[in-house]
C-alpha cells in the first residue's frame, strides 16, 4: 500500500487509511482494501474561493472484485473559523445524502450530480466525490461564458431539480425544514461584507466614469454601508413565494458538461454548499448574470427562460403529479423579485469569473486576499476591466434602475 504524491502538496491526513475509509463508505462494502493512491492534480488558482480541490486515482479491491481504479475529487474547506459558522460543508453533505438521491429517483434516475463517497468534519471539513473527468465531463471556459446550447442544458437540468424538489417538500416536509436556512444569514455577516463591501466601492468608482450612469453610481454608493442587510433581504425566503430547493451558486465552475466531440450531451451540477429552499429566481438570476455569453443575456433572456427553463419545469411537475402548476408569468415574477440577489452575486464574483486565467495568481481569489484593500483592489481592477464584465454590469444596472430595485 502506498501514496504517490506525484509532486502534489496535500494534507498529512490524506493517507491510505483516509482513502480506505472513504471507499468503504462510498461502496458500502467493509471488505474494501485500498492498494495504491496517486495524486494527479493539486489546487489550481481561480477554481474556488471557499475550498481547495485535490484529485487522486485510487486502486482498490473488495471480497468480490479484483483490483479496480477509480478517480476521486477531494474537497477541503479553507475558510477561517470566523467564516465557518455558515457550515457550507454540512449543507453539502445533507444535500448528497438527504435530498439528491430522492430527487434523482423521482426524476427516473436522471443524474443531477456526481456520486459522493465520503464526508468528515475532522481534522478538517472534507468531502470526497467521484471524479467525472475520466468519463468525459469537463468544466467550460468561465472567462468566455456559455453559448446557447450549453445554457439550454443547464436551465433544463435546473428546472427538473427545482420541480422535483417541490414535490419532495410536499411528500417529505422535514426535508424543507433541513434546508430552510441559506448561506446568507446573521451568522455570515463578515463573509458577506468581505465579499461585497470593497467590490461595491470599486464598482461605484468605475460606474461613475460611464456617461449616463452618474445617478446610478450615487445609488451604488448609498448601498455600501448597508450591504449585508440588502443582501440578506434579497436572499431570504418570502411568504407566499414559490419555494424550490435552490443550488444557490450556479455558475460555470459549478457545472460539468459531457461532450461528444465538440457537442455537449449531458450536464451535472456540482457544489451544493449553499442550497436551501427559496424562490427559483435566486438560481435563475444568479446563472443569467454570471454565466451566459452577454449577447444571450441581452437578446434572448425571456426566450431562454421560457423554452429552456419553464417548459421542462412544467413537464416535470406534470410527471410527478404536482398541482397547481405555476404559470410562466409566475416564474417571471419570481425572477423579477430576485433581481437584487442576482445582481449582488454578480458584484461578488463576476470580476473573478471574467479575469483572464493568466492573471489568476495563487491565492488571488481567497477570501482574505479579496478582503484586503490593496491586494483585493488589484485583483478587482484586473477583473473589472474586462469587456464582458462591463457590458454585463451596464445591462444589469440599467435593468435594476428601470425596475426601481437600486
């Protein structure tokens, strides 16, 4: 039994025993023996600002199978203790054990997410997943964004997740109780303020230089000192709204596509650390304001919502026998009610998404780096200078101002 570091720096606790425990849990087979572990990749700058990602090939055997190799992704939390009150990893484990299996079964075993093998809270929060890369699943280019075919597949899968989760909450009400609190709550004030305070300040300075946006810049400045309260209100469940199990972090790096040549043929959604029951507008605005090509957002917004989200949403509710079915107008209203949520999430991350990969220095997107006035300012200046960032922000700000949301 051996662990091949393969020039990858990884925590000491990721030893043979760790992987054997993970495999026994994932395979539900206590006879599992791990023969070899080879790390294949360490953390890449720009992947995530809450986690560090490792990849490893594990060779194992059981009492009924000979040596078999499986590829795993190991995700560990890097947030300081002061940010851990949001309990992102506990939420993700609950999603993979309590919600997603029931939802996938309800959908006829349509897969929403990769398999989770194992999770632990000590010595650090860690989750082990099946690595879908060897099966042809890849991340798209976050800097470019997604074309219409990719967006269609994401919105359809999201619609099925949302629709099935409505029926799940009706059939098993305790699930809704488990997922009633989102990541934006009174325990996450510092996390939110670190993400947004300096971002709003630097955005206001940029917007003030755009002709015709002077009054909008003033409104942005007035938001800065109350940004937590504004963000909390924008992301809280509201009485009387449609309630679905949201992904709540739906952007390019949390979406895996399987390809046949250059054509995407399947999609999986990953990273459920923030999921909770709330309006579908939370996910739709988050996705629209961080992920599609800009010309799609500008010219095909309503078309994509109706064709790629609402139609499969309605069809799935019919399939699972849920009544009454919300109308398309209901969905549009849910989206409009959550414009501020999508806008503020874009403020938090769009400049990072649009940043050229060569500008992603090690730790450049860590929470601490982003909260540092000087270091974070340099990072924001790079990302906010991109053409896609500025076009998307201008679109959002004009729309928000017209709707009276600023």
